């Protein structure tokens, strides 16, 4: 890529460039141009200067455009456009009209459009397509629009993925080389027709989290009202007791672990379903149904939501001893003992002691593995692991976590299943309901581990059974089954 730079003075013929003997002259850094002196333009210029480029700004008011990064030049739009062949457009779409007057100076230049819109469908065509129509002689590349001024200023670019699209492979390559030098990872999205998709990326709001959050909120609402009826309303109607104070701590500390265990089991249920679907079809070369595909793609988010609820359960459990209701109950027991002059020691139930200790140990181990799964799902941690290590933690240890947490729930109600008082208004307690889904997942996983089933799955995954070529398009693989 040829760079044209303006010189304020011409070098005199008799001038001599002194350099150490045997040393080649240092190459002149490439000059890049930025249209726009706002926050994004200044931040981008600072990062380019730190990466070894020279930067010139094009401004309507070169002498009063505000503070710019040290080492950058500022010129009029015309002069700046003539000085560089790669130009970054850091202005809003409504200010693009001035570029039409510079069409002759932008002939053959590469224009990188970094603009975004305030909402989807704001304009009939993409900003980059509109820019290409205004300056037909230039080559427009849409990209870097997912970078914020804050990220550029703070240097949070290492490994960050950015997208490019454009009709010229050479222009995209030039921009990709520059982005790679900034520490970015570039993904080519094709021609300029993908510009609207790129412009919609910054407008997304937790799209991958919507399904997990909806499921979690729905489960929380269901179990909250279910337990409210069984515990609080039942006590008021049948026993005349007002225990509404339990809503804040006791009721919440039942809902959070219940939903957490169900969400964890929902992380591994789609993998089991996918495995049985492969067994039924006899091949792995057919696309899964859309609902299963979407479910499998949001398993990470479901697991992190489950981890968050487990954290809340742990915090709520720690504060139980300092609650007023608990302290009042303990003091009342001591006072009753003193009033009745009872000195006979309490009977020590060895079975109850084993059950209580096992309950706490399984809870601690399950929470530890929960945190381990959450940490390895982070890109900064998971990127340091090999695929085999990552798969072992997320699959093998993940199912172990589900097994331990399910056992934690079973031990909690081990001696309550057959008590008639457990079924208030003929309804099962919440912990019984929450054990259904993880128990089904674990049973189905055990079935898949049977020798005959495991051999069949191995043959399918190795591709010994092939389908027609038309079925081999767009394969979705079931990982971590």
C-alpha cells in the first residue's frame, strides 16, 4: 500500500543523512488518516501512535478542534485526505455529506467506516453502503465499530475480536494488518452486504443471556409462590401462625438452591438428548432441531446463572445463625430448660449426626466444583487449557458436580419422604420437585455409559456410519455429551 506524505520543506541537495556505519535507514512509519476528532477518533489515534503509526487528523476547524494525542498532525479534510491512503471515518452518518465534496480526493482510497446507529432499522440502508454510494471512487470497509473509546484508551484490545466486511479483498487485508498490529483478532464477514449485521452488533443487549435468564426468572417465580403457599399461607390458615418474616431469608434460601440445581441439570440435559438423537438417527451428520441447537449454545450462560444462585445460597446460609428468629428460638429453648429444671442430657442420635455432616460436606464439595466450572468457562482461563483438559473439567467434573449436588438434596430430605406432615395440602416439598430433572439427567447419562450404548456412540462419532451427502451440510456436533 503506497503512502503519500506532505513535506513542509524540501530536503536540500547538499544535506547529508548521518547514520551509523553498517546500519540501514529506519523505515518511515505508515501514515494513517482519521476524519473526526471526537472521543472515538482521539482514542483510535492514540492507540495507532502507540502501535508505531503516524496519524493525521482531518477536521473542519484544524486550529480549534480540541486536544489531540501528542505526535499527531491535524489538517483540513482535503489536505488530510491527500496525505494517506487509509482513512478512518469516525463521524456520525448524518455528517457524511462533506465526504461527497471530497470525492475527487478520495479516489482510490480505503475508507474504514466505524459508525454505529442508536437503534436497529434507523435507516433504510447500512451506513457503509450509504458511504460507498456517496464516494463511489473509494473502497469502503466496514469494521472496528465494536470498539469503544474506553477500550481503546485503556488498551483492552489484546485478543478482542473485531469484524470486517467489504467488496475488496485487498482493502480488507490492509485493514486486517493494521488491526492485528493493534492486538486485535479479525474475522472477515464477507462483502459489504453484511454491513448492517455488523452495525447491529453493538446494539445487542444480552442476546445469549435472554433464554437462560427467562428460564431462571420463571423458575424463581414459580417456586417462590409455590413455597409461599406451602410454608407461609399454610401455617397461617391451618395453624394460625404468622411466619411471614421467613419470606426474606428462609423462603429465599429454599428457592435459590432449588433453581440453581435445576439450571445446572439443564446445562447437561441437552447433551444427553443430543446423544440419544444420534443413536436414533444412527449418524452424527444431521443437524439438530433449532430448539436443541439454541439450547446447547446457551449452556454456558445457564451454568453461570446457576453458579450465581449457588453463591446466593451460600451467603444466605452463612447469615442464618445471626438472624433474630434463630437467636430467639435458641434462647427460648435454654429458658424452657431452666424453668422446667431439666438436667437430663439430650439424646445423641448417631444417624442424625452422620446425615448432617454428610449433608454439609456434599454441599461444600459441590460448591467448590461449581466455582471450578465457572472459572474454567471464562475465556481468560479456558484459553490456557487444552481441549482435552477443558472437556474433562466441563464434562466429567460437571457431571460429578451434578451428582454431588443432587446427593446433597437427597440427604436433605432422606428421612422426610415418608412423613405425612411433609406433604402439606397434599403437595410435595420444593426440594422433591427440584430433584426430578437432575435425577433424570444422571439416569440417562448412566444409560449412555453402558458398554453396548457407548460402543454404538463411539462408532457414530468416528463416522463409521455415513449418510447421504445432502445430509452432511451444516453439521452441529454434540460436544460434552
